[in-house]
């Protein structure tokens, strides 16, 4: 059976979806079968970040509401041996989908894929509860800004309430210059404010923004420090 990772954030703009696609790409490059499911209803980004927006016909809402089969909503990324995405509905969820729907979907996907990555909507509203329905572990993506870290802590408390025991933190958009000058929280202070294990940090880099705009996971470029960094984070997350 596969493992389901929920990728979440306490607020928008942390790079959550960017992390989801690159984490999935790293796993796929390790010859694992992976599906990235976009659960951010109404604000879908995974198809854009993967350059597959023109391939979406059916979406995850269609699957969970019985409009189509799982296989009809899966979109293969031909740059990888076994990496698929399932797009989010362009319309915000209307209340017909529950955490049970997500759990059933995840159980079915785990029979086929080694890893299921759920891109959750940001924040701690009903969207998070629905997206977390089938999760085995969660990666909270935050930035070093004090508001982002505080929201990440609030998110973590909600995940505890939901019952997710395996929780990790990734700090994105890290500027060493800003940290040293005291304009952003330092890593040790972030650690003191958040309970989950720190899985790694991602430095601020314009190439990451360029890659998402082009629809190309940044880790596809070999030999870069960014790819090596994502490899280390993946090692940390997969370590039992």
C-alpha cells in the first residue's frame, strides 16, 4: 500500500504547491509511482505548475462525486516514468464532498501508487479537513515571516485535533541576509515556535519562480543545489 502526504500551509503564498510538485517529481525520479492530487478547489495550480493545464478534462471533484472513474481524471506527465496529476475543480467546493470521500479516494489510489501527494488549500477551514481525510503524514510549508510561522502553528494545532501524528515543517523562501539582519525569524526561533520536526529549508531563488511559470519542476535540472536540497528533504520525509 502507498503513503499519502498532505502538503498544507497556514496562509497563502508560502510555496506549498511548488513544494508539492517538486517533492512528487523527486519521488518519481527515484522510480516510484506518484500521483499529485490538487484539492485546492476553485484555485487550482498543480496543472499550471506542471505545464499540463490543457490536458485537464475531468477533475478530482468529478471523481469523488461519481461523474467519472479515477482513470479518466489521471493525467500522465510524460517527462517521468510514472508521475500523474489529478486536477482540482475550477469551482469552489459546494459542500457535497466530505473527508470520507477523500479517504475512499486515497485508499483506492494507494492500491496503485507508491505515493499520493495531496495539495491542500491553505488555511484551517473546511477545505483542510476535507483534504486531510486520507492523509498518513503532513508537510507544513511556511516562510520565515512571523505571521506565516504563527499561522503554521495554528495549522499544526488543527492537524493535531484532526489526528495527524506524522507532521513535518519545510521553511521556504529563506533569505540568509534577512535572517542575519533580524528582519526574518531565524531557523532556531522557528523551531522553538513550531512542534513538528524540521524537514529542511529552501532558499529564496528566482529560478524557482521561473520554473513554476514555465510549468517545469525545478528539480528536473540536474546538478543544481536546489535539486540536491529537495533530495535531502525527501530523504528526511521518507525516513521512518
